[in-house]
């Protein structure tokens, strides 16, 4: 990279006037040393009186209350004596819907004496602007609140900015998920990729197949997500402009499915007899596809997002190879000994089922790697280590869209200063046309669950995930310098503590308000 | 090590009768399949009516309440209808004192139908026995409580089993320290080594030198330990049989001291003029020793433990070398260019001051390494990586006592399965006489503060520190097998969760009661 710390830039101006930082960095900021005092008693949010927003908006009404208590902890929102008003206007009145891959998150924020105006194309953009505004407000040593005259124009670099939580290897209480959604909104993440089920447990309580969690969850009552839990998560996420992307990974990673759905998994053989263990989903039986169609139909109706993640990673062929019926099917289909052809056969059918349900499928890069007819696919998530940009390039050259996860496997513990590793990632630093680069729709932080549960989720995720958040939101030319990002990230981490997020320290030092709650 | 997992041992018996595990493993356990139901409403603790315990004991009265709510969460202790009584007898009625290096922690616990008896030489031993009893009680699937007929004779392998917390690199709220003391008692740790002050901050509020924290703490009001905070920590620890060992590390690691105590630190020079920066404590001025004597006199009276940790590690000579007055002093003393002689000169004076205060000093291994007149020293803490047992051997050959810390630097993050590394430590595996080995008084887990504060302290410490706890308490021949320890440690980790300790997971799986509190 040639745009490094020594480049002259807009930053110098910020440092000179002790600008109060916003994380992730907005695209265009015009700061000013002029500051205005804010009084909790006389601060209010309001709608611009125009035709489009004549009705109030439930998403924003809730956001007003939330941000008021973030701005002024300990005060209650009551809009009397309005002396300072933040007025919101929306180009489109889309309060009833869900955010999606194409939602504009663009906003314009202007702070003047006695007022601020926030304009956005969509309600989701206005949520991003509210977050930015909340980070502009600061307290002096005597506790008075201030905000500086500021103009900001902002939009994300990438539309897909996700965090994956794995609720199969360890069960995460719903509260832990909601808390993560809070923290995601603070870093402007917009996709919660819910890796719901996997080998160890199946905590999703299906309407059609209740035995999947009855028999496949760690516990059929205390370690499951009911339909009402799932609705709660989706609604909580929506209120913060966050999509919920469900993943039902198959044909591998499905051991727990087999407990509640007999004949779904492949019986492994030792010699001529079944060994009693089971392998991946059995791709040779029509009943498999009937079951998958039925399950995915339910998933498609429970989760409003137009995308479903179908997994498809790390399929172990040894069990398929051991099974004489599978081998016979291979022979009949003319697959020879190439089990990846069988795998492709299965995934194509599942992708088809998903298309019929009018959902777009996302798969892990494995599917792209072995699949010969790649046009079948839509979005590929690149996760393997090594030259991940080589893989990104291969996928976009095939005309498919990419989500990049490889550099952001945050379940790996490490000293917090590793945040710089997650910051120094350049998703577009490969040779390709503009059109190819536009196929990189974003990136994702993966917090796999082998060593993570509610006890360590927050400090492992925050503030390291925020480093990825800035990479995915901000202009990379303005955010290429780790040294300059460090004090900003330190300040942001203190803001997270102040908001009750258990974000671990970056290095020696302190925050005005240390983490207190949750100790007892 | 030749005593590995394949050795036949007492364990097989445990597995056969589904013994409910105790961590750390007691020295002698005679389990039985016979079990008795316990009812919260009719369970009580009592004193054996004999001459020695005719007065009640405040330490035990508090422990009874604590362990009742650990045994039966949600119930309140009221001793009506005693159907099952745990009766305690003490050989010595030492309830008013403090635990110390020579306190016996030996206890004998017998559980029979309708009663249990716990005999100990000291009140501290009886606390260890109560902890063991609390781990023997379990619930069936319907919530009923049970305890099996059991006989246990137990005592620690090492008398010093410590945890170091660093409150200088990050400030830890008092509540976080108290919570750690709770968890320490669950793993039978008995020393809280309080690394109070260091370069970054001086949070100890001195009575005689209030400017040390006024100017040297991160914040003079919110980021300090008042005298009352310190008393609270000492008393809370005592109630759990835990000593508090204060460390005031000098002459290095003292940058923060210089802010509130002028002329204490050495002015560094650039050429012929002071550079404006400061180095280690200035060992050439009489005022230094007056100050240190006065400070240590206060420390000796505030902290009841007969030991004080004087630090003495990692002294950087470059500043001393730059200072012409220091060089002149070196010349006058005949030290030549050997600054370690100057260092030894300083430490000897500080050790002397400590002896006059009737306290025994502990130093980091650096002091032993450079000090020629080693008989001056008493206890050496070995912390450097590499062949730490070589160093242990050198220290005991010099006739000094050793605390081993090198293998237990838990501030290093790593996957939780690293617990095995902390478990597979053999402090006595060096060539030496029995008498030399007896000089190894124990070991210590160090949780340095560069990357640790209240947000991540608990999951970083637990359950990994518990691996060290078993090594320091239990018979190494019975606890040499990681594979056998794993399920026991998993069960113990679930107990920690149940008690509100944010202990991170060892691997994929679940606990009946997942961590809930502290999420919001």
C-alpha cells in the first residue's frame, strides 16, 4: 500500500482542533472548533415537517429514546423546552420494512448553533447518522455536554458488514445476542450472520420438525431458540438497521441434525456393515430433498432477509466412500470416484430449492472451489487463510459476488494489539476491473464457538471487530494508518465501556468510566 | 515424567461409581455409591461442642452463610429442623488472626447418613474443607440435592498458592478484586499478590504521601484504592483464608512514583544536561531511603501479612549511566562500571529497612541473579521463561526459598485448551535433596495488566488458573494425566459459572446453568 502514515491528509486538521472522533470514520467531515453546550433537559429529536414524514416512525421513535440515554446517561427523555433539536428528514418513508443488501445507508449531518439536521435517503441511513451524532457529543471535566459545529457526509464503502455468531458449538443466551446487536450498531455493522446449527447442537426450534431441537440441542428446553426468541432477535436487529442472515449449513456439519431426523445422514460402513456412526447428509435419497425443502421453506418464512446462507463447507468424503449405496448411486450418475461431483449435485438441488423460495443463497468458498457449473451460484463467502485475495479474484472473475471473511476470524485469541492485523486488510487490493471490484459486497467478522460462549464473547469481539468495521465502512485512503487510528480506537473503546459493552483494553491506560456492571 | 495416563490408579474407582469431582483433587478420597438426599430447609452447619470451640467463630459464621447459598441457590439459611448437619471442629481456635505462610490447611471430612463432620487444625483448613464439601453436593434432573458417603483427608502440596493482579497498567475496580478473591477460594488459592503500583500509575492512596496517588494515579479520585478500599480487600480475603501480599516494586518500574515525589527518580542526562526524563529510583541520595523507610513502614502497618514483595526486576541502567552524579557515586563506592553493584547496594538497603519492620521480603529473580551476597535474601520469585527449573535449582542450592511463576503467565491470551500447558508443570522436577525441594514453597499465577482490565479479567483467569491451582494443591502422581483431568475441569468450570464466575469454556459443549448475569 502506498497511502501510509506519512501522507498529508485531512487528519492533521482534526488533530489541531481536538476533534471528537467518530468510529468508523465518516467519508467527509468538516469539523470546527466552535462548540455548543447541550442540556439534557432541553434537548430533543424531531421530524422535519414535510410530506414524506408526516407519520411518525416507530424505528426512529425507539432510536430517539435509545440515543437520548446514550447521550445523557441517567437522564430521561422528555421533550419540553426544546433548546437544541436534532431534526431528521427522510427521502423515503420506509419505516415498516427491513434493511436489505441494497438499502442506502447514506446520510448528511449538520450541527449548527441550537440545532442539528440529519438527512438520509432511508430510515437505516438515519440510524447511522444518529450513531454518528451520539459520538460527536462529549463532556468536559465538569460534566457539561458539548457538540462542535460539524458537517458530515457519509456512506459505507461496502454494503455488507457482518458478524457471524456460532450458536451450535456453545449456546448463546438471547440476551448475549441482543447485547451484540447493540454493539454492532455502535460500529455500524449491518448483518448478523446467525450460524444457528452445526455438528454439536441444533438449538433452532423448528415448527415443522420439533425433534431437531428436542433431540439435537444441548438441552431441549434451556438451550434452544424458540420461534419467539428468533422473532425477538430479528425485531431487535431491525430496530438497529441490522439484517439477520440465517445459516443452515449442509451437507457437512450436520451431526446434530441426525438425532432428530432419522435417515437424513449417511450411515458410515466398516467393510460390509454399518459402523453405527453417521456422516454428511445423504444426497442420494429423495426424502433428503423433501425434508430440506420443507425446512428451508420454514426458514424462508421465519427470516425476512432475502438471503439464506447454505454453508457447504468442509464436507468429509470418507463416510460417503464407505457406503455401498452411495457408491452405487455414484456409479449410476456417472460421477466415477469424484465425490465432489456428488457434493455439487447436492448443493445444486439445495440452491434450486432456495431459488424457488425466492431467496438468494450464499455459500462458503468450498462450493465455488469444487463446483464446475459456477453460474449456479450467487454469493460466495471466502474464509480460508492463505492468499485470500487470490480466491476473491477468482470468484469475481467468475462473475459472482464475494463476502470476505478470511482475515477476520476473531475467535482466535491474541493480544488485543492484534487489532492492527484486522485493520490492515485491503479487500480490493487485487488486479481487476472496476466492475469486478464492485462484486466484493463486503466482509464479515467470524466468531466461531469452539472456545467462545457468553462468558468471553464480548471481550473477544470488541474492540477488535471495530477495526474491521472501519475497514468496511470508511474510505481506505483516509484510514490506512494504524498509528493514527490507535487513539481514535482507544477513545471509541471507552465509549463502548460507557455504553455497557465489555470491550477489552487495547493497551495500558484507562477510561474515565471503567467497566463496572457485570462484575457482580 | 513417568507417571502418566496409563498408570493404574485410584481414578478407575472414581469413574466406576460416578464420583462427583472435587477440584483441586484432594490427597485421599474414599468415595462410595451410597448417597443421601439433602433438603435446603433442613440442612445446617454447626460447631462441635468441645472446649476449644465454645465461642462461635466469625470467619466460620460468615462461611456458613456463603456456602449455604452456594449449595442451595435461592434458599436462605435458617437452621430449623436440622436433619443433616455438617459439624465442624477445630484443633486451634484461631478465628481472630490472619492466615500465614505456615498455617495448616489440613482437614478431614467425613460424610455419613444424616451428618458430616469436618475436622481441621485451623480455621483456614476448615474453610478448605467447606469448599470441598460444597463441591460434593449435586442435583439430580429433578432438582433434588444429594451428597455421597465420602471420606476425605486433604492437605496442600505447597503452602504458597498465589495469584498476582496488576492494578497499575489498568485500574481494577475493588469489586473486580473481590470477585477474584471469591473465585480464588473456589480453587483453594491462598495468596493474593497485589502488584499495586508500577510505571503507568500509582493507585495506592498513601496516608503519609497522598501526592503519590494524587499525581501518580490515572485519576486522583476514581482510579485509586483508599485506605478503606485496602482494608476491605484484606478483610474479604481473610474471611476466605487468603493472604494479601503487597508489592511495591523498586528501583525500576517506578515512573508513576516520580510524579508525586520529587527527587525520588534519577534525572536522565543527554550529554551534560538533564533531558527532562527520569529513570529508576535514585539510589545515591539519603532522601531516597528516608522516603522508602517511611513508605514501607506505612505498608507494613496497613498490610498484616509478614511478607512484603519488593520487586527489583528489570532495572534499566541507561539512565543511571547517563547521570554524572550517579557515575561519581559509583566511582566513590568503587563499583567501577558495574551498575548491578549499584542495584544490589540499593536493594540491600531496602531489604534491611524491611527487616527492621519485622517483615520478610520477597524479590523477583533478577535480584538473585545479580546479587553476589545472596544470604541477604529470603524468598525469590522465579518469573523468567526458558529453563525455569534450572533457576529454581540455583536458588534452592543457595539455601533460599522459591516461588515459581514462570510457567503461569496467564495474561498471555491463548486458546483455553492451553490449560493443559499450565497443568503439565512439575515444580519439583529438578535434581536436588529433599531439603532443597522443601524450599520450593509454591507457585503463582501472574495476570499482568497490559491487556487486562475488569472487562476481560475473569475469562482470562478462569478456568486456566484452576489448572495451576490443582498442580499446587494436589498430589502430582494422582494428577499427572491431562485426559483424566479434562472432564473434571469441565465440571468444575460449570460450577464456577453457577457461582457467577465468568469462566470461559474449555471446548465445545454446555453447562446446565450457562453464564447469564453480567450480560446486561
